[in-house]
């Protein structure tokens, strides 16, 4: 009986949707697809002209010793 139920359930299973060729999880995707962050996340690519710079000089040296 259990085997019949298992075969019935397994027969109802559908194939998962195929992934696009450029999708990183696709094993047939181009090599190097996981080689670092995209260009928009790399340092120096994005600039924020509308955000004012708070400090341009070196931060002050401040040491806390004890209480």
C-alpha cells in the first residue's frame, strides 16, 4: 500500500522550471559568473554628489582609559 502511494505521489511531481542561461544557478551559465560583486557595488563606481561630506580631515584621536 505504501509503495502504491509513493508511486502515485511521485507520478504527480512536475519538473522544476528551467533557469535562464544567464542565471547564476544555471550550471550552463558562463564561467566567472560568481567572480565578485557587480560593477554597481564596487568601490568608486557610484558617487553621491547630493550627500554632503561631514569630515574631510583626519578624525580626532581620542583615548578612553578606565572610568
